[in-house]
C-alpha cells in the first residue's frame, strides 16, 4: 500500500525574477527551492501554503493571490510514502522576504536559476511553470540524487485534473 503525504510549494514571481530559498535544515538541505511543507491535519492545502510562506520567509500571501499551477508526485526506492506536492505561483505578497531558521530567500532572474543546486527533477518541470503552463509530474527516485523514471505532462485545468483524480480514487484510499 502506498501512503500519501501532501505538501505545498510556493513560488513568488514577477516578470523577470523568481524567489527561491536556500533550505538550511531537514529534507532538501542546501538546495534552492520554493517555500512549503507538510499540510497539517485540520488545515486546507491553501492554508498550509500561506502558513509555510509566513514561517519560512516572513511573507504574507492571500488565498486569492495564489494560483494552483501544478502537482508533483515523488516516490523513493524502498519507501512506501508518496509525496504529493501541490505547486502554487503568486505575484502579490506583503512584507519583505527575510531569512529564517529554515530558509534564506533570494531573487533569481529566469536565466540564472541554480538548477545544479536544486532537486534534479526541477529542471524538468520548471520550464512548464516559467512558461505559465499547468503541469503534472511523477518522479521515482532510486536514491536522493538519481531519478530512475519520470513522466510529465501539461494540464488544461488544475480543477478538472483534481476532480478526475478524485473520481478514480476508491473510498478506502481517500481516508
Ligand atoms: N522543487 C522541489 N521541491 C520538492 C521536491 N521534493 C520535495 O519534497 N519538495 C518540497 C515539498 C515541500 O515544499 C518541501 C519539503 O517539505 P519539508 O520536509 O520542508 O516540510 P516541513 O517544513 O513541513 O518539514 P519539517 O518542518 O517537519 O522539517 O520540499 C522536489 O523534488 N523538488
């Protein structure tokens, strides 16, 4: 049986730049990434996305300013947990991105994204996000540095994608 954990991942962007943070501890340490983490019990995915932005880089984002742009699924050899990562993009935010114990934020121009110091899958799906395409990506890792197989596709709508997935999940799996 595959256990699923849901995570958020938020990228703030403007016309020229994207905000990344250098992860200072835990899973993905020393990698540049968007901001996010586990969705806790009794909170929605969007609430978790907003909470993690505040906790990790001291920035306030509002629900209506976050756009759902993709879903990523990660599995690792020998690990029964599937990480289900919900990706959001936003332009409007309040406050100044500030370093915390978890992340050191920095703006990058689109042609200077540090893919060599990011998760290996990122260079495969970032082009979708940067070109404003919605996407679904599924990656199986042999170890933390090596993708053994993957699949990515463009989506027409996140809502209809999630709705069709719901229909294909048995009631047992939903719990
Ligand atoms: N860009 C990218 N992000 C990823 C990948 N894999 C992966 O988990 N992430 C994201 C999803 C989450 O935003 C983050 C992992 O969450 P986390 O372990 O920091 O969660 P957390 O903050 O709740 O954890 P913690 O407080 O318990 O340490 O990394 C990946 O391959 N690429």
